[in-house]
C-alpha cells in the first residue's frame, strides 16, 4: 500500500505512482523510507505489472521529458524507422546538450558517443500531428539529431579467464516527441563494430523502466542495485547526491537545513 495516488496511465496497463515531496518529507520523519519505492516496484513486478514512480520534483524540473516519455508509452510519439537514419560519432558538447534536453537523469557523456541523424529528405516522416506546431519549422537544414547513446571506454576484465573486453552503455535518449524504431539496436551495433567487446552492460532506472526493451535486444538481468539516496530542498527542487551538496551542507546537517533525503527504486543491471 502507498499513501500516494496510483493510477493507470491512459491506454496502457502501466501504473503511475504519483509522489509529492511534501507528503514524502512528512513520512520520512516518521519512518525509514529507504526501500519504500523499491519494495513497491517489486510488489507490482511480482504480479506481472509495471509501476512508474512519478516524482513531482522531476515533473517540475523536466516537464517536457516526462510528457514525452509518457506519450511514447501510450503510443503517441512519432515513430521514425531506424533504417532512415545515419549513425556517426558526436562530440561531448553535442551529447551533453542533447541528454540535458531529452533525458531525465544527469547527462553522462562518456568517452564514446554516437548519434542517429535523420537527413532532411526524410523530414516528411515527421508529421506535426501530436507534436508542437513549431516542431517541423524548427528543424535545422540538412539533418536533425534524433537519438544519442553514450558509452564508457571498453575495459579489459583481467580477473576473468580468459580475459574479457567489457563495454557499458551509459545513456540512451530519443528526441522529444520521437521514437527511433530500432534505434538502440542500431547504435549498439555501430558502437561494437568500431569498439569490439565480448559483452555489453547497462543499467535500467527502476523508477521508470522494467528493462523489457533491453531484454528484447538480448540483454539478461543479472543484479539489482540498492536504492540511491538523494537530497532535495523543497524550495529548490534540485536533487543532490552526497558528493554534490551545496557548500556548507553535509549529510550530517542537511535535515536541519531543510533538505529531505529521498530514495529511488534502484537500478537493474543488464548484460549481453
């Protein structure tokens, strides 16, 4: 059971757990909330159901990204065939800017970055229906970047025999309002052609994802991480880790300064 509203996302079988910070802060004063979200996610998963934790601070910070992701789950995003796109390397600044605009989490540009570009001759597949009126008018001449994937530098795992070369997908995002069909697979294949590896790992954010999109690509779930703690001040709406707290704020005095400790549902590690 949860004190927060849980409703079905219209047109889907996905449940939305709508968490407001004020109520959460009050509950955190009364009991340990460390595993609250993770346990609820596990309860729904045990019944074969998917639960998304929809925090009000996330909605406040990135309303367009939240709306785009929910619309995609409802089948309302523009679907662009991956075969129409061109994959190539992008620089750190381009990847960071794209992730900041189109991803919910902190941008991780990584060491290696690839993007999927749609040539202008295919702009016709981007109808204005369901998108902002200015969507097509704002498209750049020549091509538009529709998806980005960032990767860590492949590592040689010498503790295993024989040694294995391991790669990691850090972030993946589509342009708001769009879904590149087969885009993740195309980006992974492009990366592996240029940076061969024996295995690929990634993490799914369990606040939002059940990892099924990775399973369809041949990934297998191997482990769950504990809930991650962040600190947030109701007047700011900004999430801090213990390493990024403002000057003068520590985990020891954060509560007394009005910061609330919040815990997500953790992540699930996938490997293929």
